[in-house]
C-alpha cells in the first residue's frame, strides 16, 4: 500500500509499522479529527478463495471488530473504527507510546524484568482479563507481543477479537497454504494443544507462561523443537520459576505454578481470584513461606492417555518467535503490537510495590483481613444487584470503615467501598448524601490517581448524575462538560466511556430545555455507537431512545414514532420481546401514535402491551398499570368515555392500594377519572376529584409547583363549567399570581 493512500476518505496511511502473516500495520492520520491512529489492514483475499468463504470472513471480521470496539477498560486497546476499503478489511485503533513485553525483554538483553515490574504487570493484566472475561470474551492468543507496557507505566492487552479471528481463519489453512497459522506454541494451554474446550482459564495459563518468561528470562518450556514444546505444555510439569531466579518472592512462584496447572480446574478460578492472590502475596507474605520445593520436571499424563500424540495441525509447525529470540529479518505481526495501542493518562506513575497510595505509615494488614474485606465487599455488590440497596449500603459502610483503618482513607480499596456507598445512597433516594460521598471519592482518587484517571472521572460523572436527580441540571452540565473534555483528551472521542459521557450530557441538555442541542448530540452519539458497536447494540438503542424522546419534546412526532419503532424492533431482536426495555419502547410507540391522532392504532398496541405486561409482571405491576392508563387515555381520545372512565377508575383504585393515595401515578389516574367525568357532563363529581388532586399536590409539592398550579387550573375550569364564575375567577387570579412570582424568566 502506498503511503499516500486514503482509506474511506478519512484515514491517511503515513508509515508502515510492520508486516506479518495477517497483514500490515500503519501509522495513520485521522483527517476528520486531526489525530494519529494505528490502522491494521488484513491481507486481502486472493483468487484462490471462494466467494462464500470471503463472505464468512467479512462477517466474522465485523463481528469480532464490534466485540473489540465494545470493550471498555483501561487495560484493553481502544478500537475507534473498522470497515472495508477496496477489498481490504481494516481496523482503526489508538496509537500508543510504549513497547510490548517481547521488546522489553529484547532491550534488556534477554535478562528478566525487575520483580516490581513483573508484579505490577501481573496485576494490571489480571484486571484487564477479569473485565473481558466478565463480558464473555476469551483472548486465545495472549503472549508477550500482545501485552503493551506504555511509557506512563500502564499495561494494555492488544488484539482482542482480531487475534481470535486470525487463529480461526488459520485453522482453515486457507490464508497461508502451508500448515496452520497458530503462532508460536510457547504460550498455548494444554487444552488448546489437545483440541479441547477452551474458556477463560486458557487465557490464565497463557498469562502464566508470559509471567514465567518475564520473571525468569526464559519460557516455561524452552526448546527449539515445536513438538517438544507442545508435549511439554501438555504433559510436563514446569520447573519452578525460582529455580531460574532465586530472588523471586515465594508468592509469585506459587502464583505462576498455579496458573500453569495442566487442567483448567486446578488453576485460579478466574482473573479476580488471580488478582486477589497477587495482592495478598504482595502485601502480606509472611516469613517462612517464601520457598517451595524445587522438584525436577516430571511427566504428567491425563488418566488413560496414550503415548504423547499431538493433533495433525501441529505438523510442520515451527517454534515461532519467542519473546527473547533473535529478531527475524521481516517483523512479524507479534512485533507490531506496539503500534496497536494512545497513551493512557493516569496523572501519576505506578506506585512502587507495597507502597501506600496515601503515604500513611501504617502496619501492613494481614492477608486474612484483606481477603475477608474483599469477600464482604463482593457480598455488598451482590445485594445491590438483587435490588437490596439498603442492606448493600450497610455492608459497604462497615467495609469502608475497616478498610480506612487498615489501608488509609485514599487507598483504592477504601475509595471503592465509598463509591459503592454513594451508589446505594442514590438508589435509595438519598441524593444529597450520595452527592457528598461521590465528591469525597472523586477528591481522593484525584489525589492518588490524577484528575484524568478513568476512576476519578467515573466518580465525577456519578456526582453529575446525582445533581440531575436533585434537579440541579446546570451544575450537572458543568461537571459533565468537564468530564467529557478530559475523556476526549485522554481516551479519544470514540472511546465507549467518552460516548457514555456525551450521552449523559445530551440527556441533561434536554432537561435544561436545550432541546435542539440535546437532539444533535444524542444523534451524533447514536451514530458513533452504531458504527462502532452495531445498530442493535443495547448502548446504541439507549441513545436512540433519547433521540426519540427529544424529538417528541420538539413536537416532531412522526420522526419520534419512527425512531421509537426502530428501538423497539432492535431490542426485540437482541434482548427479546418480553425484555423490560423492549416493552418500554413499545409503550413510547403508543404515546407517539396517540400524539399523531392515530388512537385506533395506539389502542390496539396498548391492548397487546397490557396482555404482555400482565403475563410478565402481573396485573398490579406499575408498568402493567401504566399500559392500562395509556389504554384508557386513547379510549377517551376516541370518545369512548364510558369505557375510558371504567378503565381509569380501575387503574386508580389499584394504584391507590399498591402505591398509596399520594403517589404521583395515583394522582395522574385520579385526574384521568376527573377528565372522563367532565366529558360525560358529570362536573360536580369531576370537581371533587380535581380538588383532591390539587390539595395533595399542594401538600406534597408546594403551592407554586407547576403540577399543583395545573391542578388548580383544572379545578377553576370545573367551577366555570358549574356556573360558579366568581370562584373560578378568584382561583384563576391566584394561579396567575403564583406563576408571576415564581415562573418569571430571569433578567
């Protein structure tokens, strides 16, 4: 490809960074945004490939690229864009400043990395794998060349999804024509080698191989013959790392050997378990536990296994390029990982191993205490997921107090507990308390992590959300805008966290009455999410829902209807017809139809929705009653007032019984009863209901609240219909005075 090539009229290829089996990696300039990026171009398909295979490849690429673009963690490469240009599939990623672990070992003249660096890398990779595994994503090709150490100390994993794509394409033997493009065998798990089922624990085994190599300077099975390497992974116990390097701490030796267990069940259960083992070892290793027996290698066979035999695909496999091997004349795809990752700004370098983030001189807490607190923290999270927010808050408060005493007020674990306290407070209606808690967390994280760190920004963003709950939308806007600027600066405009912040900002703009700006921003976010994640991704549909809401507020109901239908169809396809989000979108379709005067269609929709809501949530579920309310409203619009009145009365009675007489939904239903009575000419009965609604709203919301004033207007209108003009006039004047005092626009 020439260096003047422009892909999709946007990405200008500047310098070839590397070339490998899957294609080329270029440093490029994004002409639209004026930033430098890395563009990975897959090798084009030749004439020997049938069209059906090429179609499968394209679809697989799009799916895997969406997987990579959907990952949202500081330890994973950010994918900005992907597509196809002139038959070449390409992926656009951040351009990071740093080196992969293979390069670090080579630059260190084949000597192992410092112990503190090994432990720090292990912790950061475990965090990233914990996140990706929770998303159901397994890397399958973890090796030193796919792990980046950035100049600021952060660690990132590269090639999620696309690495798996390359391996699966390689299994067809169609890309190379000479054996299978499986990469170097030095980091493959026994189950991969044997063709067995692969899950997240295979990644943990590969990480064990990586840690072994950067800690000792050699892979766990350091032979030049590929057969011997593969047999070693499958059947031979590795030598303990400390047999190569006696200075390694015992806990690290044990962690690596546990990762290299032959069967998945013998390894750490998951990356979170691994992370906890590292943390406990780093902070709490006791004297006398540093050593493990340095047993010689032994042959380990699965029960009943025959003499070592490897799959047919291993024939003709070479050992590949080890992390410490001689650099080949042509750079391989593994060596290009350095180009595939924009610097992750933390605002501070990594802490030394064992250092206290707060700088406090306190005794090291016992591993048992840390493990107990971690378990109780997880229990609090589980209670929150089940909706038991009050109990969850109690757990987090107790854990936070003990963590603060043991670790310090600004320790990340202490702040993590305080963050969860804020979250439970916001979910239990204590917004003011939540705001104070999130502010405390944000300040602490800024001191220890820096103002642009993702966790600092997450706490700031939650503060803005709570301000919105409190109706303080202008203050929320200021925080959202500041967080957005920081996210764009440190992560780029298309990072999922950046887009989430822009979504929240668009939502807040609509609450400030800036509807055109809100619609424009929400539309941009929806387009970006659709391009990166897919048109039916839940995040894309959430933003489209906001687009439709703003269109409705702009009285552009035809467009709103179309967009709500798009959301409903997308959610039905991806989440299921009975998912609450799907049913909510259908409800809004009914609202739009009613606003457009298409009440017959709305009535049909609401009847079906009532049936579905009743089946899913029961007859007294608030959402079932909301659908029934919509049904009654549209019966009234069709002048079927007797039916509308019956429906409204039934809904009102159930709401009063289940929600209480002062609940906002109950009052809405009572007003609808009054509307029906009025249309039937029963104004005296209507006056009683209108007056009751107004009195409750005045008591709960205040005399000058807009909803209270609307209810007093309803009452005055009813008095007018009853011929009680003087009383109606007095009430109209009272409403006008209150609106003049409290509703006048500021100078």
